[in-house]
């Protein structure tokens, strides 16, 4: 019994320390990104734009392709059940709402967590092991402003943009199935999509994607700063950043979905 309580207590304290460290890093990043510029301290827009290209623009092909496949899969599964009740025409509405509200932002966040969140952890972790961060601090440069804020801004700006692209690709995937298998014309597909979607379906997904971007950038950078033990530590931090980011993204998705369900 003592061993069980010790295990629970130790892991609870580790969780509290992790949450506190993540909060502190996010607070500092938010200050340098949104408060300090208005006090004359500027932003590294060149680095931020570079990160937007790496994390956002370069992710468009993989995000679009995966979302297209998800749209086709969702249409296949929906049509399988809806056609039993003679409601095959509602496949378009099903795909449109499911992709914009849920699957678009979620799939995008998972892909970016694996692609860019892990890269953030590896980059900062390698600098930590090589004592480059200590060198930056010794030169009077703030490591959070120099390393974290560009990644933070890139995620906040680019993840909603990627989510819109994912939504479009997912809906198009469902439309391809509708046109090939359900004998709908392209015009009917567009009309059905327009009638089934409301602005709240789109902006709820964008709100989720904004929070997901904050989670991915925060966890990736925090894991990088927490690296210990050389190359092995970098590998562990990279893996941990992906696992923790995906867990927190899904947890946040549950909370937001419940909130929108009971308030809208």
C-alpha cells in the first residue's frame, strides 16, 4: 500500500511540476510576443516568418493529402449507413460538419505535433546539450524571446491557416466520393455543402486550432529546455513532445467540444 501511495504521489508531483514549467514558459512567450513589442522591445519577425515557412507552408502537402483521404474515408463510412435509410444525400452534410468542427483541426494538430513539435524539441534540446543556450544568455540575449517566440507566433498564425486548408481538402475528398459513387454533380455537391455548413462550424474549428497551436509550441519548446543527458536526452525529449502534445490536444478537444455542445 505504501508503494502504491508513493507511486501516486511521485507522479502527481511530477505532473504539477511539468504543468507549472509549461505555464511559466507559455507566460514568458506570451509576454515577449504580445506585450513587449508595445514597450519598444521589438519582435524577431524574420525568424518568425522563417518558422512559418518551415512549420506552415512546408506542411501544406502532407496536411492536404491526409485530410483528403480522411474526407473520402468519412464519406465511405457515412454512406454505408445512411444509404440503408435512403439518406445518401446527407453524406455531404455529414462530411462538411464533421471535418470543419472536429477532424480538420484535430488531424492538422496531430500532424503538426509529429512534424514540427518534435522539431522544436530536437532543435532546442540540441542547443541545450551543446551549451548554446547558456552562450546566448551570457551574451545578454533572452532565450525565450530568441528561440521560443518565433515558434510560438508561427504556430498561432499558421495552424488556423492549415486548418482551413485541411477543411477544404477534407470536404473535397467527400465531394469526390459523392460525385463518383452517389451520382451527384459538382454543383449539387457545392449547394449541399453550403446549405449544411454555418459560420459557427468553421470558427469553432479555428478556435480549437488556435489553442492546439499554443499547446504544440509550448510543449515542444519546454521539452527542449528540459533536456538532460546528451543525445539520448534529446531523443527522449523529442518522443515525449509528440506524446504529450497529442494527449493535451485531444484533452483540449474534448473540453472545447463539450463547451460548444452545451453553449451553442
